[in-house]
């Protein structure tokens, strides 16, 4: 086993430099502004490079020790040691590389959300990964495994005649790097305690970091903590609604059709891109400054059915609490037809918005290209409406998937011929191809519009619009690098392109209007409940009145962050323990506010922040 020790010291030394080089790719996202922060990044990279390889090094050593105890030594023992070292080190490299590709596209690491996406039925499909993407990923995995095998072979060859890395040097280097890691984590813990954001923002780009803290120790030795107090909320026993929902009987209840398109931002409402929706908007009440309640589907849908902010999602999902809107619709004996071209499991609509809905009323098409799923679902909706009892009202929900990346459409719906032909996530060159990708998105939106038009034509031809409310909106928006991001859901970033969505409501008897005041998804429930005869105050079940009432500010959220928009600023902060607490401040144009201007702006925003925190506790009993 002496040969194995010699070979593996050389092998792990080479792999260390490979891991260090791979991790240095994350530096471009750190933007360190002082020499001390740059040194901190260097220390973190070197320390973690050894830390990631430590399991492979230790387990390989344990295997060697175990085999030494065997009475007989076989050649396969040596290969077993090599296999363990190769497999575990390759796994570390693949994990870091996968995290880098994820961070490159979406600016977050592997976390609870990604894990939830991987294990939840329909989660992986929701990514929209193409066949070419999967092939490229497989090829890249093969390339990494082949490269590490080659390194192991070279290490074996060069170690036959000479030991390039002595045991003493190897052990000393590992101990030194672990000491560096200890110092780096101590700096991180101290920075987290006293609020040194420069170090925290630099360290956050490190994948799989330990996120160390030393609150009790630092407090015990008398160090004063940061003045900013963590704001963690959204957890507790759900108390919703606050009182019984009262309704008055109506002579006739309107049919309701809610059409929601994935990632559908406001500027898609255009006479060329979406002519059918454009025509509908001119005959309806259209809210031109309308915003989603989040930059993720979960929070977007949640806000439009519950009228609540994003932090509530976790408790409502865990406790399986249905929205008042759907409860009233069911109490009024509406005929239900709920359709999605994705899945009711991801996002978890079965556990939130549509909890308790009979399975026979939930229709999901999860396989096949997204644009074809949308076509089939609209056909199914038309067939469903044909078969409904004309003497009972109906409620229909449709979630369009075509406008989710990779943005799919049939060739006959192309209005931007200069588009990226294949969306390969593993090789995506955003900077050079973003306009071509955007054109795919526009083509997909044109296809969604055609299907909406087909449904509207059916409603017109069968005189169903006279007693049918038709609502069209997006769950959230989509960005194409206008503010430095692609897609949606980028942690603390809530730029206009990711949250501003169209909002069209055809309401029988309402005159066409173009509303230019800011409105939000959280105003949708009360707007519809009023049409269902609900007399209970909105304050008993929602955080906002109807779409015609004024809002003092807008609130958006995602899995970990909440953002408040007022007339001048957007302030974002985490509401879970997943990240260190900090405020990020933007102006109304999504530009970060300078530190020198931050304090007066935060004083202006403090009442709004306090209100949102209290609003996010109103329907919860703290455990």
C-alpha cells in the first residue's frame, strides 16, 4: 500500500489545483472592493478547495488502513483504493461545476429550493431542459470522469520512479489550508455578527459554504452586534380567515375564467405580439401598472388567490390551507375545470391553491412539448365548457407553459424569425445570444395569444361572454439581461422585468378602462369575491382591497426574500434564516443606492417595512 499512498498524494495535489481553478470562476460574481476582501476570497477558495477534497482523502486513507489489516494482499485492493479516491474526488468536482453552472444562470447555489425541485414530482420537468441540454450534461460528466481518470493514471506513472509529494509536505499543506479555512470562517462569523457586508457578499459566492456564525461566543466576550435586527417571519399556526366569511345571495353568479401564463411580462401586451389580448384589453378593464406578488410561480399564484404576501406560503403549504376564494367558489356549487400544462405538484398547487379540490377536476398535461400541451388544454377547456350545466356557474383555471424557458412554439406562430434555434442550458451563451433568446420568448407569447384567441372566439360565438368574467395575467415576468439577469427568481433582485405583468379583466357590465395606478396580485381575490356576493371585510382574509383601491406600496417575495416598492425605492431583505440579514436598496429604476444615500432612504422606508412585517403575521399565531 506504500505505492498507493505515494500515487494518491500526487493525485490529490493535482486535483486540488483543478478544484481551486474551478472555484476561482465564482470570483467574477463577488466584486470585492478592497484588498482585504480580495485576500478573504483567496483564503476562502484555497481553504474550501481542500475541505471539499477532505472526504476523498480521509476515506481513501481509511480504506488503505483497513486493507493493511487483511492477511493477504490482492491486486484488486490497490484498485479499490484508487477507485474510492477517483470516485469521491470526481464527485466533488462535478458538484462544484454543477453549482457553478447553476449560479451562472440563476445566481444562487444548490439550496433547499433546488433540492425541492429535484425531489418533487414535476419539478425537473418544470425546468424545461431540452434533449440537447441533457446530452451535453452527460458528455460533460463523461469528460470530467475521463479527465480525473487520466490524472490518476499520470500520477501513477510519475510516481513509479519518484515521490513528487512527500508525506510531510502533503500533511503540512492540508493542515495549513484547514487553518486558513478556520481563519476565513472566523472572519465570516465575525462579519455576520457585526454586519460587515463586504465580506459576507464576497463569501456568499462560495459554493456549499459552511455559513459559520459565532453569536453566543462573540456576545460572551463583549463584542457589540450589528444594529440591524434580523426579521424572520411567516412561520406559525395559520389563523385564516379571521372570522366567518359572510355572503349575500345573488340572482345569478358569473362564470369565471382565470388564464395565467408562465413568465408573462407586461410588455408582451402588444398589437403585434399578442393581437387577441390587445383587442381584449381595449374592451376590458386593463391595469397597466400591475405587479405580481413575487418573482416565482409559487408566490405569484399564491398572491393572486390568497391576497397575502410571500412569507405566508410556507405555513399555508405545510398546513394545507385553501384560499377563501376557492372555498367560496366551491360553496356556491361552481362547476370546476382546472387545467395546467405543467403540474399541480410543482409548484405545489395541490397543497395550497387547489387543496381539497377533487382529482377529477384537476387536469394536467405533463409530457410533450409545452406549446402542444397548451393547445391540447385549450381544446379540453372548450370541450369542458360545452358539457357544463348551463343552469350552474362554472369556474375555469388555465396555466399556460409555452412562455417558460426554453420558450416553445410551432413554426407557424413565428413572428421573430431571428431566434435561437436550440436552447441548450449547458452551453448557453447569454451575453451573445440574449436577443435571440428573447425572440424565442416573443414567439412563444404569440402562440399563447393564439390559444387565448381560440378560447375567446368560442366564448363569443356561444354568447358566453355576457355572464363570464375573463381574467388574463402572468404569474410573474421574465428578464433578458436588462438588469443583469436572465429569467426570474434571482434571490434579492426584483427588477421591473421580473415582476411587472399584464392584467386584463373582462367583467360583464363594466365599461372599458385603462387603469394606470399601481396594482398587485393581492388585490385579485377581493375583486372576485365581491362579484360572488361576499360581504365580509377584506381585512378578515386578505391584505388588500380590490383592484380599484389604492395601495401605499407593493410587496413582492420569493423563497427567501421579500421586497417593498414605494414611489422612490425598492428595499429587499431575507425573511428566512437561509441568508445573513441585510437590506439591499434600489431606486425606482432598479439601480443600487449608494451607501451615502442609504441611511435617509431607509428612514423613509422604515414605516413600510414595519407594516409589512406586521401584515405578514396577521394570519398566523406564533408557536
